[in-house]
């Protein structure tokens, strides 16, 4: 005699394919990375990145010929050399990929109390592993609900929003879509502010000099994006203000700047490189730069700040320069990510 069928359950036909369900996925997403430092790997990565309408808002009629005929002919070689200077040769990958993978693995360990109901994975907005491939993998693991975590403390259309765009592009092609929840930015979250200031204090204590000035350098965006209503600038300012207050420093000792501008247009100011140069010329001899907007060290922190900006400072009269590591997969960094994830999983777990 057959056992009674549970009331309210859905009876699947015998020939129905097996379906995994009932689990929850957490997908950490960072900006992206080339697969290698050679010309063609760099070209593929830069083409995907610089073709994103969220990143470059210049009309296609103007931008497309410039990108394909000029930028993608010259920039891959230069950027390949920059990446080669920071490349993780042991794993043959960029530091961003190494760190993001480690963040995912450590988060899974932090959330072991929720296993096996919870599956943690990671992806890149540009390059590999792609967002679409990891959403599909999570669904194959039985995840019918997914928490998407863009690893950006401050929201910008060119970062957080484009992660969501790509995730929903993937969902558009799926017959059975998982439910998607997106973690909001955490620019003023007390746990985050405590982590970045605590980490900064720890790193400063390791130095054999005391900085006269500390810069908080955030990735820049064109000024026009702010003018159109992007909240990124305001959120960066709030993070810097809260850090300054927590550290007990004034605006002369702790300053906000913006780095990584690209092209001739005006970007958010003050510019990091110009500020570093000016401080050295004004007689500042000891300088430290932290980068609280980056969840993991990458080309912009390791090559641009620790390399290029250190050289600018020393070449113009500065004597001691320190690039403060990002939170990465440190205890402070993981505390922030775990805090955000546990908060946003409430009601699901």
C-alpha cells in the first residue's frame, strides 16, 4: 500500500526530471580581472569593461570608433605591463581573484552554522568567473533564493548597478528563475566604519614613521555622473567623515581624494595624484594613503597607489610613503562581509 501523499504537496509525474531546491545561495561579486597579462587577455577584459554603458556613458556613435580603433589597439599592452607588476604568479591570476575567492571561502566557514542550507560562491562583473555562470551553478546546487552581494561599500551606477544589470540579464534567460535579493551598500554602517578605522590604526602602528597627512582615496567617476544624480560622491564623503571622526583627526590630517580618472573629462575632485604631488611640494615628508572604498586590493591600489603615487610623492620631495592594505580577507574585512550577509539573509535563514 502506498504511503499517503502529503496534503498541499505537488505530485510530480514519474518521468519528471530530478530537481534540487530549498537551498539559499550567497554570491559575492567584485569588479573583475583579466585572465592573463598578455595582449589578447587584456583586450577581451578591457573591451567588456569599456563597452558597459554604465561605465562609459559617452554616445556610442562617438565612443565605439574610439574604443575599437584606438583604445583597444594601444591600452591592452600598457595595462598588461601594469598587471604583470602585481600578478600572483603562484596561482597565475590577479590578486583581486585570489582575494575574492578567499573571501568566499572564509565566508562559507563563518556561515557554517547555516550549512547545508546555504551555499556561498563568488563571481566577477567583467571576466571570469562570470555572474551568469555562478547563478546557474547555484541553481544547480538547489538554490532557489540568491543573495547578491556587490562588494562595494559605496553605491555607484558604474559598480553596484551594473552588477545587478548583469544578474538580471542572466535571469532573463532562465525558465525557472531563483528569487534574487541584493545587499545594499554599507558606506555608513558602524561595523564597516569600525573595521576600516581599526584596520587603519593597526597598519599605522606597524610603520616606523608617523604620517603628517592621511589620504582616504576612493575610485573616481566623471563629475557628470554626480550631476545626473549618482549618490556615490555623497556616500564617499560620508564614509570619510565618519572615519575622520572615529580617528579624532581634522580635515588637514585626514583628507578625501579620488583616483583612477580616465579620459579628458572632469572627474570627482580633488584628484589623488595631484594632491600627493602638491603635498610633497608643500613640504609634507610623511604620507599614508588608505583606500576604504575597495573591498580587496587590486590594480588600482597595488599598482596605482603603492606604485605610481608613491613615486610621485618621493620624486617631488616626499620622504616616507605608505599604502595601507585594503580590508581584503582579514578578520576585519570578513567581519564586515559576514555582518552584511547575515543581516540581509534575515527572513530567509
